[in-house]
C-alpha cells in the first residue's frame, strides 16, 4: 500500500486543485494529517515538505497573499501554466516513450522511475507503427544516477566509495561536470577534489549511494564532450596512418574508419594514435594483418606472442583459490513518495483521457505488474477533495479487467519533467541512435525540446536542418563513417523499416541479406523476416525469423553487408583455415584480470569476482581480479582477451585457453613473415 505521505500529498493536490483557490487555514483544517499534527509548527514543517514535493512533480503550485489581509495566504494550481510542459508531436512522444523503456526502472532510481509516468500523463497516443519500428534500447540502470544527475544540475559536489582498477574502494569527493552514456555505460567526468585534477569515473564502479558534499568550487568548463574526453585517454604523440590487409567483408569497423569498400583487401586508416590503433587491431586481429608502419607491426607480433605464451599449458589455479571473494555492492533503491505519486497521477490522467483502459494495457504502459496497478487504484479510491465530503472522493473501478477513473479532474494534467528527469531521458534517447534510421529527425527534434528543459530556456530552438551529403563529406573526420558506409547503413535500415511495416505474410516483409558473422570466416546468405530492432549499449541488433536456421535469430545490423535480390540462393559460410568460434562456452569461464583488463568482467556480466590475496602479487599480479563468467559467447570473449593486450588470462576451461593460443599464434605468424 501507499505510504501515509503519498495519500496526504494526493489529498492536498485534489483539495487545492478542485477549487479556484483555498486559504492556508482552511487547507490545514480539512487535511487530516495537518489537523492532527502534534503542534502548529509540526503541521507547518509537514506542509513545507509537501509543497516542495508538489513543485518537484511539475505541478504549478502558486501561493498568493490576500490584498486586504497579509496574514491570509491562498494556494491554487495555476491552470494557465499547467500546459507549460513538453509540447510534443505524436512522433516525438513515441520515440521518447521508447527511450523511457531503455531503463530498468526498478534498479535505476527515482529519476528513471518518474520519467515514464510523467510521459504518460501528457495524454498523447503513441504511433503504434513507429513504436514497433523504433529500436528497443538498453541503458545501464544504476541506482547512483539520480543523485549524480542532481549534482550536475544543482552545481554541488558529491562523495562516494569508488573501486578503481587498482584495488580496494576508497572515498572520492567529486564535483560532477557531466554525467553521460558512452558505449552503453555511464561515466562521470568532473573535478576530483582530492587529486585536484579532472577525472573520469565509471558509474558501475561506485559502491555507495552518492551523498552531497557542498557547493562546487571549481568552475565548470563551458564545453565538455564526454566521448572526446574518453578518446584522449588513448591519445599519444606517436601517430600514423596504418596500412592494413583484411579479409573481404571482415574488420567492418576498421573499414568504416578508412572509408574502404567491403571487398577491398588493402586499405589505410586515417592518422590515429598508436595505443588506439593497437587496441582496434587486436580486437579484429583474426581477420587482418598490419603492414605499415613496421615498428607497430613488430609490436603487434610481440603482444600476440606474449598472449599465446601466457595461455600455453595448464593454468595455475592456486592464486585464484586463495583469492578473497568480493561482496557485491548492494546500494539500496527505495522508491520515494514522489515516484509513487507521479505514477498515481499518471494513472488517473491516462485513464481519464481515454474514458477507459484495459488493465493489461495500462500495466504494460507503466511498466508495473497488474497487482501493483490494482494497489494504485485502491489508493486513488480513498483519496479526493477533503474540503467537501466522501461524495467527492475519486472513483476508481477495475472490474473485469477494464479500468475507469472519475471525479479526479485536478489530476488530469500533464506533469512537467525536471532538468534531472530530462537528462535521464536524454540518455535513453541516445540508446536509440545507433539504429534510428528514418526516425533520426524525430529523435533530433525530441532531443532539442529536452535540452531546452535542461538548459532552462523557455522555448526549444528549432533543430538544425539535415546536412547534405556534400556537407557531410566535407566535415568527415578520422572517427566518422565515410559516405559509402553511411549509404550502406541507411540502405539496410530503410529496407528493415519497410519490412517491419509490411504485412507479415507478404513478400515485402521478407529480406535476403548477406551477413558477415563474427565467429567464422566468409559470409552467409539468408532470407529473413524482420521482427524488431533492439539496441544494447552502442550495438544495434535485428531480431528476425531466419529460413536457413528455421527459427528466430539475432543479427547485428552493422554486419548486414549487402541486400540481395529475393531469388538469391541461401548459403552458409565456407569453412576456413582458422578455428570456428561459434556459440557459447559450456559451463563456467574463469579469468585473471590485471587492472587494465577489469572492463572485461563488466562487459560480460561476471557472476563472481575475487581479489588477489595478500602476498599473491607475484603469482596473481598486482591488483589482480579473478572473474567467473557463465556461458559467455565465445567469439567476442576471445576478441576481448586479445584486445586487452595481455591484461587478461583465461584460466579455465582448457579448451578456451587452447583456442586463444591458436588465434594468437596465427596472428603473430602473420606479422613476422
């Protein structure tokens, strides 16, 4: 059931909103909690907290003094300002609703939980066709985000326990400048008071709920690009334009950077720093050979040889067995009254705008169970205008699975998003971008309106016009897709969206694609029926029924390298000389991770972590962590171990160790011949 404060707040809103205005004395008389307070001072303190909560909800609560008696204060909900919320088109509302679903609201905290409820209070109907074609994004959902976002907006510092890559957690005091998502993970960039320097923190490594630490002292830079900050961490004065030789239709991300065609074997990357290039090449080393510069080629061969030597023979598991199990950080997420109240108001507003709604539909829209929804309706049923009587309580019905709400007109208004909630929604919107396709203009216009809320401007500026192909080509940098790559992605997305719009049984609902798998050489030709687009981090996937596999399969969109005529014959890839890294590893995989490889445990959702025991520095490595994975996908895990450049060692099973030896030795041989 709802807390006492939630019922009181709902009654206060109903009582004030049901009339033109009500004076403070009458409000205190008719609201039971105020009337029964132990003292006038206690009632005053309670009301001040309630006023702050109502304003935080986005309701325009106004206090006015009587012109003839300054001691008389009236309260009202400003109906003229009730519309001062996001003015969205149906398309913009649809993509924002999809963005709000990128969050696991049960785990993420207050801002994420309130976002979806407030969107539903707007009274819009989503475009079902556009909603079906909009990718289902996934944003890392962490309970620490709301106070971090709040600190950015309010200009305050925070303190928290943070476990870096080199050992035990320690308290950090930070003035956050920006909190944002990069490659599906949350990062905080700001001023570290203890180090007296800018620092980047990964939010998933924060192990306590951030607490306020006073007003920020260091001025915030005017322009901060989080992606640029992270890229600088791999910067170096040693730069060059590497010449590569790669298998056709493989090393796709490197081809994108070079602007090379899919079948060209030799191509040159733009000038990039050596550490960044080494990491890029190692993650795709199964498919390529670095030809120039010679010094980088020799270094790559040395790294691959070292990886192979680490994995030869059986691993010594004694250090792992002595390691101390790391307890999982348990940051309690407690729903606050504002979260629940937002949902209650949105339930009433959503239902009244439609006269009646099916219980299952409302449950899905809000992202709560039907049992929780019925509990919410029971709360509405006992609340209302306390200034009249029981006949003015809210009427709520849910018999036979149909929900109706009446006599709750003061709740039939849109709740405006706060700057913190808009920032959270911007992150969800970013999760849709990798596969936005034809909705890119809608995403941009929705973002502009959210940014207007965050920046406090009265009206959002119009989104810039889409650049022409000539302008895009003129502005292309080393890290942007070349025009031909953009054309391929646009062509694939356009075809996928058209298939999703078509009738399932029609020929237009099917596509014939050439697909380059990450786990084996060559390509396959498949006839598929697209079902939906999903995004995970920075990756976009197409869930489709595959005739060749005779079932549902997931295809990475950027690995659909060609659209073929409907009559093209289906085929599987030809077996190559190297190992086939197909499927998942059966059972458990244990890894030893040096500090530079700790990211692998997070990327593969390790179910157990152990820290090296005291005195095991030589055997386990300084700051070593032992990670247990359960049935990871083999190919990306092998690529991640190679990408770590020796900072990760697979301890078990032996079959995976042998596979890494084979792949690493093969890469080393290619770079020493």
